[in-house]
C-alpha cells in the first residue's frame, strides 16, 4: 500500500520523467567499515537543467523524500537513496515506467536481497545482482566487485 496519495496522472508523470531524465543504479562502494568491505548504495536520481529549476522543484515536491541539489555544471539533481523511500518510489512508478522497467525490477530484487543478506554467501549473491546493472546501464567506470575467497584456517 502506498503511503502517498498521488493521482495516476502524477505517478505516470514521475515515471515518464524517470524514463527520460532519470537514472536507476546501485553501486558497491569499497568501505572498510562495512562487514564485507563494501557498502551497497542504491539510488533513483532525476536530472534537469538548473535553468528549469522552478518547474523541476514542482515535480520534486510530489515526493516527500529525497534531496535536491544544484551541481557545479548547471544540472539540478534530485536523489532518492533511503531504502524505504526507494521502495515507495518503486511502488509509485512501476506500473507506468517503460524504458527503465528492467532497472526497476532489478533494483527491487537488490533491495529484497539486501534485507536478507546475512553472510558472505548471500552478500556475494547480492554483489552479483549489483553487477547486473553493468548490462543495463552504460558506464565507462564500472568496476566489478568480488569478495576475496575465505580460506580455512
């Protein structure tokens, strides 16, 4: 059940904006403070020229989560990263998304796997799911993350 009460028109508008000027991705960022040495960082991001900031802010106000910032290159970016907010955003736009449907489905799988991650085996499977974004999203800098094999002592 969605906590937001948006019309289907608003939900379709958000989905169309995501398809056209948005990004769905998950990164495995090296971080030694995490149990397996990586932080899994999913995000849904909307982009717009800072010249259109006023209308972009109106769209962003449809969602009570995420944060808006203006980059130095003149692009406004609205980013959603909190897991519960990502799940809500997926519920809102999933029926209407067309071009990024596979990314949205994969993000759902990753969020579910992230909740179930308990040990190195399940974390390795989570990393494999994250790696599937390589096939869906173009990235010059994509790095494949692999956990070192534990040896018996």
